[in-house]
């Protein structure tokens, strides 16, 4: 190789100077420093502004005062308004080099997918992409015409994500995917599938998702018990990823009721949101909050606003499909409506305790239970009978209630 | 770079931060100029980098990585600038080059400019930021071995292009 040429090229570059660059660096920083001084000048003339500015400076510059202000009921609303210490957002992810440039360009039929960046942590992947249809930004079609599918699959072609949330960031569409498991990472393949006019076209590419650029998950043990109308849940841990956090908790095994379908409301800066998704086994719960290390505007206050309680104790009833007699009902429960069609049965129960019933029956193919919000003491049952339906049908009932909850709140901090 | 000065800068001492950045201003200039090929754009990127460094300095946990962190921000700024301008900017009008050097410079510079960005940035850091492979790996969040092999690929590409040109 002709090293002389390369050496001379280096020397030429090294001879380049930007006039006054050191002074420019100084003035750039000094201008930033002077900005708060300008506000301080006003302090001299306006007492109220003085108090506010001092408070704002304290909140933003003094971590102890910041914590105090956020924990004080009176100061909290103002503190949250003027707290800039944690105003991280997606831009920060780019600034801090978490965004991985991918430069993937896929074409399927009339669609073109340009995947420009990926940001990932250990349980989500965010894709920043542009999708065009016939050269124009794709904005969806009126049903029944459908758009293309974008899939993220592993090396076996299996889907690696469970749920997706779509939004926008600057010029990009931003799709956030929750991963099936923490190891479902590499190698990842993105695939676009266009299904137009009886013709299916697809193209795929591998995403180089560097493990060095993953946002490190922050995990906090919580061990905090909360009592909701006599039932206890124990907050176990909080796992904070890039844009999403997972709250894990379990129900106290001593509870007389199972807690089902909880709704959490939370404030992230000025944005009010509700839990985006959840998964649970009978006693262990995981709820996702759309707030993470890179999009938090301050401490996050979470309120439990709704929950469904289901009695663990069961009531076993038996229905005779010939006579429509129901055995095993407790005294406070009445049959108020019954009918039998050619291949279906209906009946309704009225519970004087005011609760509706959740029900299961192993013997029925098609079985429906519903209750109205206006009259929760009434539960309607429907099932479709077949030749295989036995004469006597066993049904397991559990008293259930939906609860609006007030005053149950806690804070997520990390 | 003076470790104590960097530590003070990261703890909020503005004068220390200015001195730290001024001590590497030449390297910042060469990095930006070699990636962008335009001193005005390079100046803008260095100013933007200065602002980000000022705002984010408290996120740097290890003072010894200060320089690599600044270079990383600058390279990202340059990448964004390249993305905005969508293409490589001709160097001829923007460089002060002795006429005897011009032909050689143009030809090497074109070769370097045509390298893929992931290779070019390694060449730039190696040549102008006086970084070893470990430090470049830190900047790019890439294993040292990958940096080494990319560097070798970049040099090989340049060698082949030069041989072709000379023939």
C-alpha cells in the first residue's frame, strides 16, 4: 500500500484549523451558564418570582431538596412542573448512543420499509422505521383492504414478540415490541409481508442488534404490601427498561378473594396513562407501564383505580337440561329468567348480596356468562347444547365484584 | 488530559469543562472535518457537541472515558449531519491545501470518503484522535477484536483502491 499517500492525507487533515474554535467552545458554555443569571436579575425586582426561581433552582440543582419537594403533598405539583432533572426522552436515547443504526431497506410488492434505528433493552425492542406504499407514506387503508405485516422472528422463523405499540417519533413510525422471553434476541430477522391481489410477497433481513448497546435494565426489589378492600397484594419488584417498566407483584395466599383485572393509572410528567398490558397466573402478576429510563419526566405516581375481586370459595350448582331445574343454589340467589330453545338454554340469576357470578363448566362447548354494569346483582347464562351435552350440567360459580378504588397510590422511583 | 481537571468538569466546574474541551479541540476538528469534509459544518457539529457535553456531563460515570464519550457524541453529530445532507460534500472548495498536494489529497480523500461509515469512523479515530483499538471499541460500543478486523478491512480496501488507481 502506498503509505506516503495516506500519511500526506493525514497531514493535510491535521493542518486544518477552525478559526477561534477554543473561543467558540468557551462562549458556548458561558452562554449556557449565563442563562439562569438572567432570571436571577429579575429576582431583585420581583419578590414572587424570586421565590419561584429559587424553588425551581433548588428542585433542579439540589437532589435532597428535589426528593423533599416530590414527597411533599403541597409542593409536589409545582415540583413536578418545574423539575427538569429527569426530562429524558427518546432524543436522549439517540444522544447517548443507545440507538443502533440499521440501514435496512425491504421491498414487498408496493411497500417499502426503511428500518433506520433500533433501540433495545432486555425485554423490548423499539423499531424506528418509515413505511411507504407506492412511494407515499403508508397511512393505512379502509377495511377490508389491509396493509402489510411487519414481523420480527428468530432464526427458526418463530415470532419473538407478544405485543406491539405503535406511535411516532419525529419522522419515524415507532413500533415497540415486547419480547416473549429475555433471550429472544439474536439473530433477529425483520420481515415485511405484503398480501395484495391474491399475491403474497415478502422480504426479510437480519437486524444486527449489538448487545453492547442494549439499555441496561434497572431492577428494584420493592417488598411493599398494599391492602385493597381487605385483600392484600405484595409489590415484589420493578424492572425498568428503555421505555417500559414491569411491575411484578403477587397476591397474599391468605386472601379470601382473587384479584383480577386491575387497572393502574399513572402520571408521567403531564401525561396521564393507564396500564398498557398485563399477564398473570393465579397469584403472580406483571403489569407494564409505558415509562422507562429514557422517557420518564419525573417520579411516577401510580394509582390503583379499578379491580375485579373473585371469591375463591365456589358454589357448585347442577342444571337439569330437561326440566331446567337448578340444584345447589344458596338461599340469597334466585333464578329470575329461564328459557329453552331447540339447541340452547338460557337462565339468569339474581344475587341479593349484590355481586355477580363468574362461572366455569367443563361440560359445555359453548358457554357464555355476562352481567350488566347497571345491575351487577344479575348474571345471565347462555349455552348451546349438542348431542353430547349431558342431561345434568355441573357449573362452578364464584361471587365476583368490580370495585372502583380511591386513595390507593404508590410511587415508582429508580 | 488531566484526570483531576476532567473530574472537576464532570462534577459541574464549567471552567474545567472548557479547558478539557479546548485541550482536545484539534482532535475534534480533525475528526469532524475528515468525516464531513467541510469546516463550517464541522464547526456546527463541534458546537452542538459542546452543548450536549455541557448538558449531559453528569451522566459520565468514569472520568477516564470522558474523551471517548465526547468523540462518540461528535461522531453521532457528524452522522446526523451526513444524514441530513444525504451525501458527501466535495472537499475541494473547503480545504486549505498546497497546490502541490492537491492531487494526492483529493485522490486519497475520495477513497476514504467512499469507505462505508462504520469503517471510515475507525480510520478517523485511529488517525486523528490518537485512540487505540480498545478506546475506539468504547466509542463504538463494539468489541476490540471487531474494531481491529474492521480497521484491517478498511486498510485493505484503501490499498486495493490505490493499487487500482495507480495501475
